[in-house]
């Protein structure tokens, strides 16, 4: 049976997800909610929520938030009472108290909060980059017969001074 998904936010990511789900055997979009009704005007009315209170009448397995950090704050706890939640606007979880509230809510309701890998891809990239930069510093310190080369390498190392 297909997983039923609700979308909060119908911008770039929301539209992409809807298009992907149309050809997917494993999931279907049950509803879309966006504060800007213009955004959802082209959709089948039965799949559009016009008010957040209608969330309670939809039975979905997962709600995907792709809207704004405020949407997570406003709707996240409510959603977790009914479904799992995947959050794109991760800065909403930067607030310790709110993050704790969401974790407690998820546990109490036996629901999951999913954090897409895309959100930490940048960090992964920085980590990989850091390893390469450290490597480049070693090379530049050891094989140092070109002052210009040293200077170019160390310019990219955080905290390093050019000779
Ligand atoms: N985690 C990641 O890797 C990642 C990557 C890209 C974007 N994002 C985040 O995902 C979110 C969506 O990105 P996007 O590019 O699709 O944005 P977008 O601006 O294209 O679309 C956002 C949509 O959400 C709607 N919206 C705003 N506040 C709302 C609310 N309170 N309730 C319901 N709908 C609301 C807007 O009207 C808009 O249609 C943003 O917060 C963005 O920062 C996360």
C-alpha cells in the first residue's frame, strides 16, 4: 500500500516532491497546505487544505514540511500527534527548548521526526574539504621549495598566515 504524504509548503521543494510522487509506486500526496493560497490554486481542491485546522481530518503516514521555520514551530507539535514529520526548515530546531519539545512530543506520540540528509550535506562537504586542506598544508610545509606554491596553499587553510 502506498504511503500517504501531506505537504506543508508548496514552493520549490513542495512542487518537486509532488511531481516526483506522481510517478511513484510507494507514495502518494494526500494534501498540500500553503499559507499563500495562490500557490496551490492550480491543484485539485480536494487535495488542498485551506486552513491548518483541517490537518486533523487527514490521515497520513508522513507530513513533509518544506515551508519556513515558523511553520515547523506552529504546526510541528500538532503534526506529530497524527503522523511522522520530515523537516526541511531545520533552523527551527536550533532553539534548544523547541527541539526538546519536539523530541518529547514525538516520543509521547510514538512518531518520528526525519531530518533529510540534504540538510547536513554542506557540513559533510566542509569536513571533507577540511581533510584535504590539512593534507595540502602538510604538502606545502614539507615540499617547500616554491614560495609561491606555499603561499597559495596556506591561503586556503583556516587560521594560517601567508609567509
Ligand atoms: N534542509 C535542506 O537541505 C534544505 C534545502 C533547501 C531548502 N530548505 C528549506 O526548506 C524550506 C522550503 O524551501 P523552498 O526552497 O521550497 O522554499 P520556497 O520559498 O520556494 O517555498 C516555501 C513555501 O512555503 C510557504 N509557506 C511559508 N510559510 C508557511 C507556513 N507557515 N505554512 C505553510 N506554508 C508556508 C510559502 O508560501 C511558499 O510557497 C525553506 O525553509 C528552506 O530554507 C532546506
